[in-house]
C-alpha cells in the first residue's frame, strides 16, 4: 500500500485554455479553515455554494466566483476539499492556484491523478472504480463513456465481489479442514468442493467474457488498410467514418498522422490507418519513411484489411505487385489478414471472399459486421461495464489457479495444503482488480496516467 500522503495538494481541475468557468481544487487532511479564511475572507458553510471575491495576499480581488467547501470525509478524496470556481482564463486560474499555494498551508501542486489516488487510499473508490474515472474522461465513444460510468458505479467491482465472496467461503472450508487433518479424507465430499469449484469457474468465465468486451470497448481495435494504390483504401476509410455520425475522438497516441482515424462501429472504437501504398522501390525519401511507417502499423495491427481492385485483378503487373505485398504481409508478424475485393461493379469476386463496391455501397455492412466479429465483439449486451487489459489478465490468472485447485482436488490423496495455496493465489489475483492486493508499483502506473487535477 502506498504511504498516506496527508500534505495539502492543489491543482487546476478544468482543462487548460479558455473556458467560461475554471476550477481550482484543494484537498487536505489538515483543517482548511485558515486557507479558506485567507482566500475567501470568511468561513464557508459545508457543501453550499458561496459567491464571493477571491483575494490575493494584499486583500485585492483576483476574481469573483463560487467557493465550495466539502469537509472530510464527505468529499471526493475523503479529505477536506475546497473548490474555487472562477472565470476560466489561463491567467486567472494560474493566479488563483498560486494564491492557494502561497497562502501558508504548505499546499503543493498535485501530481496527475493524485486526487483520485487519495479517494482510493481513503476507501472512497476501489481501484477498478478509480480506473473508470480516467476511462470515463478518456472515453472515445458514447458506448465507452456509458460503460465507464457503470464501472465507476461499481459494476465490475460487484461482479468481482461475488466471485471473491464464494472464493472466501471455499478457502475457509479448506483452511478449517487443514486444522483437523484426520477429517481430510471426506472433506471434499462433505464440502461439495467439486460443485463449488465448478460453479465458481463457470461464473468466472462469464465475468471474463464481459470483461474482455469491456476492454475492447475501452481500447478498441487497430485496423490497417493495406493494398496497392487506387484499390480504394481512402474510399473505404471515408465510407466507414461517414457511416457513423456519433461523436468520435481519437485515443491519444493512436492517431499518428493524417491517414489515421478513430471511428466506431456499434460503439466499438476502431483505430484505422490507411497505408498510403506499399511499394518498396520508391526513390523518394519522404515516401520511403511513409512506407516504413505503414509496415510498422501493419506489424502492430489487430486486423489488416488487404484490399484488391476487381477492375485490375488478372492483369500481370497488378497480380505481381499483390503477390509481393502478400509475401511481405506474411513475413512481418501482421495481425489477422482479411482479404477484401473492392469494385464489384467492375468485376466478379472469387467465390466466398469478402467483396464490396465503395461506389455503390454494396457489401459495406457485411464488412462492418465482419470487423466486429474479428474483434471478438458478441452483441451489444445491456449494462456492459468498461474494463482494462490488466483486469482481463488478472481474471485469467484467477482462472488458472482455480483450474490447478480443481486438478489437485481430483487426485486420489488430494493434498489439501496445495489446494489451499492455489485458492489463496486465485484470491490474490482477483484482489488485484479492485486493489485489495496491489503493488505500489502498479498503483503508481495507474495514477500517473491520469490528467492533473483529477
Ligand atoms: P487508394 O489509393 O487505395 O486510397 O484508393 P482510393 O480510395 O483513392 O480510390 C481510387 C479510385 O478508385 C478513386 O477514383 C475511387 O473513386 C475509385 N473507387 C473506389 N472504390 C470504387 C468502387 O467500388 N468502384 C469503382 N468503380 N471505383 C471505385
Ligand atoms: Zn488513398
């Protein structure tokens, strides 16, 4: 567990730049009354908005705005929290932040995610909920935002909690029997251990499936459009993007250049990269960098759509180039390669292959559904929560230990101490999701990825 940082912290909680309103937030385990007195010139009623001037050290007003005071423990962080809502200009915000820091309480600038980290350390949120705060802020589709909101409300934590409670019961039975070795023989029978283990495993696999969906909703799928010039890659990107009119924002880091775009299909974010031609023997240095980036994107992709032009299929030069691209695709460790025959209005696709015409729109819906299927997207389950790869991994380890426990239990002279150990490890793995058993290192990684002021 992290050491408890009790020192007062402050940050601008609103996004940088101009805005109608900007918020400076302070959290402190120590009494905030002296700070409030200094900046607001009076005491504040808990959880009530008070309109007043915010004063600098000389007593001059920096700005007028709303002050909100949340005494511990009824606040976001569980500590005393002060929020100052002023006009959202960069200079006003900086002045107000500086004022709060110099006002004499030894307030320091908050690190990214530090408010939420305190909320976690003070038991206001578990780790999965804290992660959902960041996932809600970073959500790239409406479905991801709604699911993050459900996780923040505890949807994932509750599913994990149900598994954990059953695991604890099972552990208690096994550990109790360990203390009475003479009864070990028929323990497994009496405790219905097999039935319990099997039920637990079945429930776990349901949670695993939903968690994988949740992680897909958060991270999306990396799709690369590959193929020779003029096969219709840009047209496909536009068609896919145009079909979804919902709000889509790229996840930071996925949009490397103008030809990458994040779109969504049924709420699943797809990060699509249009490789601008894949010929190797280009003379131009700039183009060569582009080609090399294209191959990097292909190596990093979950799915590669390899487009073919039915207007040119069969022409010797065209076929030779397709052969070269195909060989190279198989030589890099590309993601799943899906062949797509475009321009069905100009020629007949090979039987059984995915085909479309971007001119007429025929086949586009089939392609969209195929992409979702390739991603492992099932349907649009109601009440889905958001999740992270970390959660998927922790559940997989839980499942592994349960399977080992099952195998041990099946042996003729089942070693109960080994069984107990596997159940303990399963419990630990499960506990990592909500932060019951989490290394400091892991917590550091999770919270440092937050934005400042959250
Ligand atoms: P890219 O070089 O692979 O990105 O290909 P583009 O998307 O720029 O398309 C190349 C040309 O093919 C453009 O003139 C498109 O209008 C045309 N095109 C794209 N899809 C189709 C199609 O399904 N049928 C026909 N006839 N032309 C298409
Ligand atoms: Zn293009």
